C-alpha cells in the first residue's frame, strides 16, 4: 500500500489485542516525531514511552478508563514545556551551532529576538504555544504508525494534572498534552473497525484560491 492507502486503513482503534509492536517499528514512529517541524526549531516538548504495565494501570482511571491504555504495546505521552526560558532557548540555539559547526549572524540575531520576546510572556501563553508544537509531532507520528501498519489511538480524553503527577512531570517543568497508545487492533471486539471511514468530500473541504 502507498501512504494514502494506509491512511485510509488507519482509524482510532478502540480495542487492542496486547501484541507487542516490534521495537524497530516503534523507533521509526518515534523518529517521525523527532523529525517533525516546530516553531523556530525549538522542539519544545518531550515524549515518554511507557511499557510498564503498572504505570499504564495507574493512568487508565484518569483517562476515562479507556482500555487501549492498558491493552496497548506502548503508551506514548506527549509532554510540552511548561514555559519558554532563556536556558531552554539558548540550549537549542547552541545545539544548532554545535551541529552545524559555525555561527551565523542572522541566526544569532534571531536568538536575541526570541530571548527578548518569549520569556517575557505569561507562562500559560507560552504553554499553549508549546502544546501546539506537540500536536505537529503527534500528527507525524500517527501518519508514521499507519505507514508501519501499527494501530494508534489519539487521545485528549484524560486528566492532565493527574498524569503529570503519576509521571512526575512537574519536576521536569513539563505538562502532559496528548496520549497515543500503539498496538494492534482486535477486530472481533472493536465496534469501530468494520465501519466505513467518514470524511467530508473534497469539494466541501478544500477551497482553491487562484
């Protein structure tokens, strides 16, 4: 199948069978998120990969008791920076200079512009921005999972404060934003699997401006 065929194949799996996803597939799916674009290249979020069943069991009750949390092979938690700080911004700019092996005046001017803007904004405003960047990587990962024929269930339905506490995210200055269980569908027990995918038709979804 090509990419479009696999996107047609994927759906938000409601019942997973507990089969483990091969590590090489998980690595490719995670790499798709790592390579995703982010504003100013800051990558202001992290991904926690949870395979510990006890931790999954703790998260399930604060995620509307969704069975995919515990039936999945890997539970991915997207955790965004709680704020932009000078240290975080400088770390990414310094990393860029180290990897590229040179400093660029325009790039350094851009660094100073961000340092003079982002850390001065309210923390909640900055968190909203970092969370939006996490969604970009999240989308890349869902697409990569479909390409690898691995089922994935996007989840916003959970108590982020409770998940933050379970995973000690506050100590890392992170806040949970999204959950993504990875695994394999169990068609016989999944009411959604046999249903036709429904999307708007192209004419109602896309407007060409010429």
